[in-house]
C-alpha cells in the first residue's frame, strides 16, 4: 500500500502531537514545551519533552524522538501504514491509496469497516463478561484462589461467561446477527434436513480478553472452572484474530517491556496475569499455538531482548525448540534471545508462589542464551566420540545455522560447531555446500581481516575504499565525508540491513540533523510501508522527497557493477553505528556531568552512559 506523501504531511498538520502523546503520557506544561516521564525507558524525573511548535517529541534520557506518527509506531508497535490509518481515523480522514484500483479501495474500505464492527461486538461482549464475573462467586473464588487482585483483573478486563447455551442473547438482541458467528462468539451448527442451531461458544468459563497492540478487542481465551474438556478454549481464526500473529498480554505489557528491558514469553494466559500480579508485568503468552516468526518479529518492535519461559518437561522442551526455529532469523548481533526452563513440576505462576519473586528473577538472569540452546539442540542424541555422531551433529546444525542472519554471532557459532565436528570452518562449509565455496566462508575471512583495518580507517572497509577509489577515477560519486554519510550509503545499497538494527540505532539515525536524519526517517518509512527494496526502486520513490538530491549524490556510480557482499556490508555498518553511538554517548556524558551540578541523580545517568560506551567500545575495537 502506497500512501501519498502529501496526505501524510496534511495528516501531521492536523494532528497535535501534544494531544496524541498526552493520551498515553501524563504531560505538564514546562516553558514552551510539555514534559512528562518517558514511556520508552524507566525514569523518576521527567526528561520527555513534547514541543507544540515543532510538533516533535524528544527524550533527553534515552534519545527517542519523532512526530505523532512515529510515536504511535514506537509506543504501540504499529507499522507506518497502521499508524497513518489509526491517526487518520481519529480525524475522520480517508487514507488514499495511490497504487490501488477503485475496486480494491472499495474492498479495503469495506474490510476496515467490518473489522471495526467486529472489534465493537467483541468489546461489548467483554463488558458483559466483566459484569457477569461480579455476580459469579465461583469465578471470583477462582481468581482469588490464584491470587489475582481486583486491580489486575481490571487491567486485563477479566470476565466470566455464564452457564447456558444462549447467554449472549441477553447482550445482543439480534442473536441471529452473522457478525456474532464471524467474530467467534456464537457457533452455528447446521445439519442437513434440520434448522440451523446457534449457541454461545464460551459457557461457564473464566474469560481472558485478547487485545491487539492498539488495544482493540480481537478475541477471547476461556478456561473451565471444573474438569471439563478442553481446559482452555480460544476464539477461532477471524478477520481480526490470528493466533499465529497475536500475543496475549502484549498490549498490557508494552510499557513494562521497555522498562524491564526484555519481554518474557510464557505458555498460558494465567501465567501472564499471575506474573503481572507478582512483579513481572513484562510477560506475554502465545495463544495456544507454537511461537511463530511473526510473534518474534512483533516482540522485537518493542525490545531487543526476549526470554522464552517454558516448563522443564518434554512438552516444554518441544515448545522451546519451535521458538528457537522462529527466533533464529532475527538473532542478529544486537539482539538477545534466551530460554528459561523451570523444574518439570512448575509453571511460572506456581514457581513464584513456591520459591518467591527473587528466585524467579535469578532464573531469568541465568536463562540459556540462544547460541548454547542451539548447540544443545543439534548435539542431542549424537555420540560425539564417534565419526558417525559428529556427522549427525553437522547434519542437524545445517538448517538451523543457515536460518541466522549474517554477522559475528553466526560466525562464532560456525566455529563452535566446526570444533564439535572436528573440522575446520571451511571444511564444514564444504560439507554443507559440496563443490562451492560458501559466501559465509568468504565473509568469515573478511570479518577477521577487516576488523583491525576498519578500526584504523574510521569504520570504512578496504573494499569500500577501493570502490570509492574506482568511482573517483571515473569522475562519479564522492567519498562519504562522515560516518553518517557512509551509513546512509550502505543502507540505501542494502535496505534489508534495517531489520538488523536495534531500537537504539534507529533512534540515533532518525534524530541526526539534516541531511541525514530526514533521509533515514524516509528510508524507515519506506521499509515499514513497502518492505525491502533495491536501490533502483528507492531511487524512483525519492522523486517526491526532499532527500532526493542528497541520496543521489551518495549513490552516484553505485550502478558500476562493483560486486557487493552483504555480510561484509552488515559488519561494516555495525562498526560505523557503534562509533556513531560512542560519539553520541560522549556528548550525553558531558551533558550529564554538567547537569550533576544541580541534579545529583544525573551522576547515575553518567555512570550508565559510561558503562554503555565501554560495552560498545569493546565490541568495536
């Protein structure tokens, strides 16, 4: 879907960023701006500023910055298109679609209208279930027995579906409305030769409403109070609900995920509710299905660290194995994925009640890193004292290793796997790809050879300097004059690298002054809206952008056909960004020291910045 830039500008002109942000953050007037506690990191003194004149927000603590659309993307985890549509709906504006036919536009509008109606039907049912909970001693006793407070029950909109086949008929006078079937609240049983029968899907169950990241009700999970089967019952797949894409509790956990620095993924609704009650409000759960790549991708919109918490039994191990497969394509060098295994007799809720919050927190910190869990998974059942067992391990490892994005983590795992198989890296790659030298082998060698030369060349690789020399020799292009220039060129040439960047990287790049910041913001918008595009497609899209001239100057001569290596480009980009972050952290440290004269808490901020800079420096040198 292509949204005209003129419409986006008109939308931003109508929207008041103070009003939009104020719906989620308590703001107070402070001079020309409004101030509040940053929703993107934990802080005690307000450093989050919203400017009504510039129509931008900026946090002086974590560096997050952007406009009204950017805030919805960052805070609610929406894509660019979703944020524009959500904002347009608030102002009664219709989003134009340049690349859609009138028929497609009409169908899209009809689909959006239906989705809104289904959300409203589900919200009405949720309120009815909440009301029923207050009049059901059995349901109230169940939640009290699990230690759920009234405050947490309200936060998660918990409810109760009464006994009886048609309880919802008192909520929806038109019980025959097809919408009730379409959103999964009512089952239509149609037998040949008989009249169709309608009855409630959820009966005599405590109810867990499921919301999307925008807070809209999209489905339910229901748990029996007795021993009936199935124990848990979910809404079916509907136009607004897909188990493979949604996570229970993510809407409620958004702020806590950012505050705690990681998302805790569990297996059940009650785990999420209980963990929120007991000090872990950053928990979410899959919806009765295995963890999918879409689940992982959605989580990485909110954090760069995910901990999967599973039971220690065989079922928990199988669930963890599926989560590993889903996470591997996103396991780059700046993200953390870990696996927490509890004793077989416990789930997170029962473990905390038996051993306490501190014991569970210790388990979280000691969770198994993805790299170790991968090694454990591929060596399971392999006798490494025999050639056959080592060969079996190599066979197990190939499909998992190849799922990973290129980078230092992937290369280190290659070395560990090769050691276990008792082969050199190159020999193992030749086993996996007989008769051809793998690009991974090339990138491994280049990564090792360039690590020191790149440090001595301000982050630019030998290959890049050779390419730029070629361009200068033909009179085309210009050598980047700054790290930001070079990072822009790398991302324009390899847009897929945007998916490998951390939230810290994105914030830094988009906050840069002209001409860099506007270009990175435009590029991110294109990525969210259209996905990965080659330079030739980006060049066409730049025609209506103020960044066009700057981008064309950067990319002049890149069509010369000089061979590109994605793995090397990613490594080079990582070094550049690390150095840019280090420079920014130095400036932030100076500001913190200056602020410490009047604000003693700024010293803690200084120490945090210094520690972060040391981590980046160690990773870059």
